[in-house]
């Protein structure tokens, strides 16, 4: 009787963990979590320009936003072969730039995975999943820090 009880307990635990991950995914869909980093010594326009440099280094193309709006939307090249085992996908990034409380600029980013699968075979249709955790955030902020350091005002203030 004990092995059956243990099996049922493990099954209930697995179901609860699965529900938790679905709840987390739903929360990310409704209210995605942006990653933020503050950059001292630069203004919003410089953060915008440096963000564009970082995006170009990552191979992203700007699709929307602007300096006056303090936001950038960009998308990666198409990834994947489109075979049944690997559906075509792209990764988009949404960047919000605002003044930081302690001076400088605050850059917030959100990467979103866009996949076209068998259920969404029409052109322009696909499933979108915000990426709460991804190495893409570290890569973007590394390139952004390099671009900020290369700015004329940042180089002269160091």
C-alpha cells in the first residue's frame, strides 16, 4: 500500500508543479517582466543610440519606436529550418528608455519568442511567448555597455 501512496503523492506533486509553470506562463503573457539596467552619465538619446548599435551587433532590425518615444521594437532574422522537428521562429525585443531616478538613463528590455507551428501556418501568424529568462538579456546589455562606453561624452567623462 505504501508504494501506491508514494506514487499518488508524486503524481499530485508533479501536477501541482505543472500547474505552477502554467500559471507563471500566463502571468508572463498578461504582464511580462522587463529586465532593467541603469546607465549613469548618459541621457535618453544617448541610450537610444547605443541601444541601436547593440541591436545591430546582435543582428536585429528595428521595426518600430523612436527616440522621441523612448522605445525601440526590433526583430531577429528568421531562425529554424521550418521542418516538422524545428518550426520557424524569430525573437523580438521591446526596449523602453526613461530617465533613471539617480540620473542617467534606464533601459528596460523584453525579449519575446515568436514561433510559427502547424496550428499557425498562415503568414504572419504564430505563438508569442515572453522570455522571462534568457541569455539574450546578458548579451544585449553587454553590447549596450560597450556602445555606451564608446560614446564621445562617456569616453571624455572617464
